[in-house]
């Protein structure tokens, strides 16, 4: 699907509908909000305050919502009171999403909203985002996925239409090492550290990850930190709030576009090519087969091997429980991309309880 066709498809999906948008003010939800404001019969923006967001986030999301002249509702749930959430295991995001969709469904019912949509795009489907499981279970519509929009397409739309967006919308729980219990103390520690560095550097995006007491700084402009006086000042102030070591990630934060697939030459047939993708999560092959069976014929499933195998025309598709997806006997890069675009929205992730 070409870029212009993708945008038109989003408009077609949303046209004349009454929708509620899961709104963070980031790139994806800002695109949805902009199009919704132009083609929907009714659209409201709904932001979820989970009690673990940066202090300035809600104010910034409110300012962002005002740009689209749509009603904006903030729903709240203090997840720091939820013991399962605070265990901070791989299900943390899934727990948060369940609360999010429960709250948004109630708002949708009160506001006579027919459809709830989110900003999940195709690039998100190749990332480790456990919350996606809740999206499927709650039947949340993803117009960007249905329109094969990747991150690069989203950024192009925003640039073409001169729409700014919030660059960092992730909650502070993501800064704490997995399986380290979330407490008000460690959440406040990273929140304070981020404000300190923002005040010193004036950088727009700052994340401080707490890794066993070490502060790992990530930012969108590391040049401002490569100054002896600045480094000493940051070290002094972060150690004053009980970090024992300070480190800097030299890779700057930016909105990346994940490659959907990797090309590999196929040794068996010179005139054919192979594509491979190692997804960063395990696949629930039984649920994935249920989805594949709705779209494709003769999907074979080996429970012992944890593998799904089937053909689309003459192309061979193999999906492994481990997360690997292999496309064989593909005629061109374009054909490989087209097939993968069909597969990714149908793949269901396995819930990891670690």
C-alpha cells in the first residue's frame, strides 16, 4: 500500500464514526486525533493517568489535545496501589492496559462512543510490548495497523501537516529494572533525577533508568552533557538522591522506525529470496493459528515443535513459537513486505509470567 493510499484508508475507517481515541499526545495518537477531527461524526480524546507518569505529562497532553479542538477526558487509576503491578514483572504493561481499557470503555459508554481506537502501528508489532495482548482481548481498533502504517509514515504525515507531538510519553515504571519492586521511593527518585537533568541541560527528552542503584541517563541531545562542569554537577546532584553510580547512554533517544524484516539470500533456489524476522517475544501458536485459519487455507500446526506452516500461493511461511518468522520462495522484496504486513496483525503473543 502506497503512503497516500494508507492515509486515505485511515480516513475511510474513521469517517462518520463516533470514536474514542486512546490519547497520549505522542506521534501516533496525534495523527489519529488530527484525522478524526476532520472526518469523524464525533471524536473524544481519552488520556489515562496511571499514577506513574512524569509530573509534566498530563499538562503537556492537555496542551496537545487543544490543537485538535476535540473534547479531552483524563481518567485516573493509581496503579501504585496495585500489588501485581508493583511486582514489576513482564505483565506490568498488560495489567496497566487492562485498567486503561476498562476505564476508557466506561467513558465510551457514557459518551455514546461506538468504537475505541488506539495508535498502535505496524512497527510496534515487532517490538516487545506486552500491552498489545490486552488490545486484542478488549477489541480495540488500530486504524494505523489496518492501513499498514509504519513509524516512518506517521512521522511523514506529522511533518507534512506541521503537527508537533510529545516526544516522550512512557511511564516512569519503565525506568525501573524488571522484577525490581516498584515503590514510591524509586519512582520519585527517577522522576527527580529527570527533572534535575532537564533543568541543567534544557533538553526536551531525558530518561533516567535505575539499574541496581546506577543511574543510566538517556537523552535526545548528549552534546549538552559532554562538558566537565555539567557532568560534575549532574553527578553531585544525582548522588545526593542516593544513586551510587552515574552512566550515560551515548545513543540518543529518537523515534526509530524498526525494520519489519531482514533479507537473506536463499541458497536452495537462485531465483528466489528469503525473509526472516526474529520477534522479541514468544508466540502463542495456538491462538495465532486460530487467527491464521480465518485468513489462510491449510495452516499446519506441530504442537511438539511449536511451529505453524502454510503456503500463500507458492510462498512458504513458517512461524515458530520462539518468535521467528521465515518467508521462503519470495519473488521480490515488495512481495515479502506485503506478506509480512498480512501476518503481523494476526500473530498473538504468549503471556510471559516472569
